[in-house]
């Protein structure tokens, strides 16, 4: 793996206006309500690595992923692929070329495949859309190759999605992502809808494909056991912000943010038998009216007045006043 920054995300923000209609606000005397789904997220991904975004539901992981692949426009900030800006109205040949190299694997294999299309049509769609291969015979040969690559039989190309199990459907989704000769794949909870045994098969397949083709993954998950198996580096998100970024082994062995520690303590682990755990307290606050200062402060056992008044900056991979000031127990530092 080379140390080439393949993807760069800089100060990415996305806000949604969730206010009632104008007339209702006037009659009821209410103000506009703005939801900050992603609030100033920045990170880089090295070519060939797996970078994971983790956090509870509602932390902004999937919204960030959809902005990166272009399914959502950011309110502010930018995304670059191989140094080329991908955000903006103007189109150019280089941006279009890079768009072909970006694919996404969605969470639910039951909903991400068109039930009216045969598998051959589903996998061939990116090939035809990007004009990668011409000629029905050559396209059919390529579809058969992709099916074999993901552990299915070429004869499966004539079937419909409802004829497959969940794990097989996710294999079809992976084959579709590879059909455009993708280099960068965003995996949005790709195994959360699958049984545990099938999860392991799909994750091992993804790692094998990464080694074979030099793929770069952005892996979105709330399952830290899965992330531990897949990720090179990990970014922990909370209420739209990244609160910690670290190498995978460093984050699991020496977490620096209380939220990361709470997430880890919630994971069943035989190595932690007899060790005192810090249970996850409370729930994510309402993102429309988040707490002042550090948004994690209502749930944090180490919060003080500064935490409740001042937003912590991401310094040395952690955004936490208690960590910066050395107020955390030795177990967490």
C-alpha cells in the first residue's frame, strides 16, 4: 500500500431545513429549525486502505458517505479524488472519469437490487452506462466473470433477485460495484442485514477483492467487531462531528475519547472479563437542538464547565477537553 492520499474530505457540512411551512410558523410563532446532519467533517483516505466511520445511529455516517459519492450535495466543504475536486456544478472529463471509479454498496440487499431485472441486467447496467464494453456477447462474458469472482455461478445471471438469499444478493451488489472497474467503494453497513455467519463470508470476500484489485474502501458501520476485522484506520462520529481518528489497533487498545471508550465497552469481549466497564449512558440528543459546547457532555462522566461551554477541536486525533487536559483515567490515555 502506497502512502498516496486517494480521497480527501475537507470541512464537509450538510444541513437540512426541517421547519414547518412558512405560514404555519407565522401562525404558531415558531422559528425555523435547522438540522446539522454533518458538521465540519475532515479526513483523508490512503489508496488501498479501509477507512471506517463508526458511531451510533443518527451520528451522520451515512449522510457523509452519500455526499462523498455525490448522492447528496454538501452545504459546505469539499471532496477530492486523486486531487481532483468532486464538488461543484461544472462538469469536466476528469471528474466524469473519476465518477466511474466510485461505487456504493448499500445496507439492504433486498432493496438495493431492482426486483424486475434479471441479475445479468443488474450487473451489466454500469458496463452499458459507462460504455466500458460494447457488444452483447462481450458484456455477457464479463458478467459471467464477475459472478464467478464473487462466488456465484454464471448460470445465476438468468435469475431474479428474489431467488437468492440475503448473502447472495449482497454478492450480486458487489459484482455490480466491480462492473465499472471501481477503485473506490463506499460500503454503507453492507453486512448489518445479514446473519453472523454470512457476514463473515461477505467481509472475507471484500478483503480478498481488495487485495486482488487494490480497492480503497470507506466502510460505514455501527458494529465495532466488524470494523475491527476490516479497518486500517477508524473515525468515530458523534452528532455530525468526528470526535476521534486513529489507527485501528490504536483505537481499540488505547481509545482517547470517552465516547469511543463507551462504544468499546458495549462490545462483548472475553479479553475484558473482570475489567470494569463504563456503560453507555443515555441517547444521542436531539440534533435540531444539540447541547452547547461538546455535544457529548450530557453523557460524559468527565465533563466540566469548559466542556459545557466550548466546542473541542480535533487535536492529535481527538476532540475532547478532558483528554487534552489529562483528566481521563490512566486506562483511557
